[in-house]
């Protein structure tokens, strides 16, 4: 598991590296002292997990996450307990108080065993998706996204009862989403196949899928053969 440690304190970074040194499943690929350094390293190195301090010079750990489009799993490390609730609003795996206890660190790392990493790691979006639309932010599990729908040069993301817009085209998303989970149904929509409830025949040899939320989406004639192959029918 590739890890980046982000903390403005060199001593805190060194102590965490010492605690992680004997864990063979952990590969520390970088460290950063502020949000700007961290953003560059995350985008270039694409870690599976980051240990993230909250209070740092310049931007905070929370502001760093808001600046990222797609982010890895997060374990917060901080000297302050008042940020715990906000940390879990970002779907953090855990929240460790400094000085980091070895036992609590072990518990936090155990939670990463549930992470599923698709190969190749660099090609696809991870298991979670950060969405910022105007003043609202969400940190959404990809499995909770029902479908994406084109809206000009933007795309709408449908999850729960929400449909915020992101500045990405469907073509971009199609390249970055795991094709074992997301399928380009037609020119306007990409669907999460895990949200399909029913498949019906439709006009001119095409198909129609009914999603679990009862949304009806047509599989275009052009995509029908690929869809049948993917679904093995």
C-alpha cells in the first residue's frame, strides 16, 4: 500500500515513519509539510492512503481535500480532538490524536484492508470520489453513484437524492472509471451496473435498464452488443 505522510512537523513525520517502519504492507512514497506540496505529490504519485494533519501553515488538511478532485483513503493525525466530527464528514478511515499511539495506529491500518484497488492503479479513479459544486462538497463512495449524465461541458453525478455538477465530460469520466463497474450506456449517460435492477428489450434491437431508484435508461443500439457481453447474456 502506497502512503504519503502530510504534516508540517518534521518530528511528527519522522515519528510516524518510525511507527510504520516494520509494516511490510506499507510503502512510504512521499512526505509533505504543507497542502501545496501534498497536492503535487498526491497528483503525481497517486497513493492509496494518506496520513493527514489538519492544522498546517497556509491551507488546512480539510482545504487540501477540497482542492483535490479524486483523493485516496485518509487517516487524519492531529493534536486536536475538536475536528473529529468534521473529519468523518470527509469519510476518513480514522482520526488519530498526537502523539500517535501504536495500538490505535494498528487499528487504523486494519481498516485499510477493506480497500479494493483496481489494476492498473494509475488508470482508474479510486473507491471514493470528491465532488465540489458551488459551496457544497461531498465525499462519495463510487458504489453509491447511480449514474453520470452529460450537461453541456459538465456532467451531473446522481447519488442519494442529489445530482451536483462537475466540470468533467463523459468522455473523460469513461476513461477514468473502472469499466467493470461503469458502462457507457449511450451518448448522454454512464451507468453503475451495480445499480441495475432490471433489463428489458427496447426499440430497434436496443435495451432499456431500470435502475434501483426506478430511473429508466436506454442502452443504445451501438452499445447493446458490448453490454450483453459485459453482462454475459
